[in-house]
C-alpha cells in the first residue's frame, strides 16, 4: 500500500490538513461551497446550532445543524485553482488516513453544492433567477492535468463546441463535465437548468474589455449561438467545472446553483442581489435536509 509522502500531503502541527485547517471530524458529508468567506456567515445564520468554525486565508468553515441534519459551509475564494485545493483536501479528510498517510479501503461519498453568483448568456434568463448547472464547461484547463479526464467528460459535446467556436489552440482545451443526476433532481423544482462556463478570469476570459483587446472578439457571440441537441450555454462563473470534474474522478456528488446578477446579452445588472442569495441558501438547505 502506498504511503503518501509528506511533501504531497501536508499536515499541520495540530493534525489538520494544510490549507483548510480542518480535521476529519470537523466536517459533514453535506457541504455547501461559496466563494466569498463572508457568505459562509450568511449560510451559517440559518443553522439551528454551530459546533465548529475555523478560518485560514480565504478558506472559512462553519459546521452546524439545520433541521436536525449536520451541514458544513465552506468558502473557496475565486477560481478553479482554489477548487483544486478544496476538493482534494476535503476528499483527503474522508478517504485518506492522515496518521498513516494511506488510502482508506472503503471510500466515503461527499455531497458538494456550490452556491454563487453568475452572469446569464441568454436573454430570457431573468435577473434573480437560480440557474442550476447540469453541465459545466471548463475553460480553465485544470482537469487536463489529471489522468482519466476523458472518462468523466462529455467528449462529443466538447468536440462540437471546439468546432463551432473554431477554438483558439493557444487556450486550454475545454472540458465538459455533468453534475450529479441525484442532485439535479433534488434541486430541480426551484431552478433553471443550465450549461455553465467556468472561466479562468473575470475580464478577458469572459469577454470583457477594459484596456486589453481580446484574442477572439467574437467568442462570446459564438458561445451564445452554440446549440447542442437543443441545449444552449446559459451562464458564466468561475468554479463549477473543477468541482464537477474532480468530484467525478474522486467519486463525490456535486452541483452548482447560481443567482443571476447580470445578463450579458441584454446588458443589465442587479447590484441588490443579497435577498436572492438568502432565498437560494434557504431553498438549498431545505432540500439538503431531506438527504440521508
């Protein structure tokens, strides 16, 4: 059995995992991921009780109970690079013995639900709507560094997209990963089904121009026009692809639901979106509480 080297799995002096500063007993198997550390407090404000909290850098965690179910809220910061840290370390907490540095023979399956904000790419998607990512498109390239990438990707949809957009070979090859069918069904009653792009940046990668021109000024137009078996790309955000891809590879269930705070097509935005976020959190918690 392989013993994982200390340079590969770094454990802090108190026995917690390196970045998240968590021990296995600190987390639930139902985890809500948010980008903003301040939003962890918003999620935790709905808890009936709290049992644990810790913060390190952008990673803040609160574990408590909601309607009798143990739930963890954890902030990831922005971007798929942080998701690489968060999902791998969460998996290590439940599926690696941190003392012996060996994989556990029986694996635990986590439920990871990302709640965030997003910009819509179809005119009919309303501000304040909740888009659930059924399929995430990774512009970030993160999953390309892992073996078996194609085993968890929709390569046919990927091929059609690359051909449609005449994809720039200087960019990372996009990957397409579906969310957990169980979680899609769980949250389908209050959400809009979506195909979501995870971009590796907020400006150029999402087609925004300040002072720097874009390599492909028509890319967003091509994205909006893309249609695969009747499915269109609905929104931009920055984390869902890595969550889905890593979760698939590691054997976890994941989904992303975003509140739409801007529509890139009709060029409208809503800066007073906090009430919608609270509604999204409460709806999500209610449904997570029904899971065994």
